C-alpha cells in the first residue's frame, strides 16, 4: 500500500489536570477514510497539555513508521499545541519545551501541517486517550 498523505488526529486526557494522563492518536488514510492505527499512550501524572503533546508525538511516530515519505496533516483540539508547533506561540513550560523538541525531531524532514479542530470533531482521538487511562496501559491497535 502506497500512502502519499496521512491524517493524524491527536488528543490528550488528564483526570485531575494535573492527574493521571494519557495521549491518544488515530492515523487515517484520507483517500479512503480508513483508520489505520489507533493508539493510546500513558503519561503518568501530567497536565492535559503534556498529554496532548504525547498523543500528537505518538500519532506522528506511527504515521512515519507506516509511510516515511507521506505528507502529514495533524488535527488537534488544543489551540496551544497547534500554535506552538506552528511557531506562532512561545513555549514557557519546561515539560512542554522538551516535548516540542521531541516533536520537532520526529517531524524532521517531513511535510507536516497542523490544524486546530473543535473538540466535537476530535472524538476518536479523545476516546483513544481515555481508553489508555481506562486500561491503565498504553496500546496500539491496527
């Protein structure tokens, strides 16, 4: 299967903010609408913003594994993460600075765009993050 373009939907969940946290990601083939991978990654005790970054990074890593040359379109309901990754907002929090550095390492050499979407349009990634919290384990489902 040759994938030229992938969509990554990402979200974070924190029960307590900060509290038990997880990121979620869904990788989609936009030409067919097929969900290729759904993943959740536990973050331990963290803020929702940290979980958002972790979900995004997980989704981008999966997309790059599936199709290293594909153009990526990343959708998040966190305006903060979208604006920081797009370089329009400064990053002040040390944990998020480290995660931003990691995210930029993961996207190096790829064509990536970021889009803010309303929370209602990001339910699949939210469900993935919450599933990791409910399972108390990170997971990946093809």
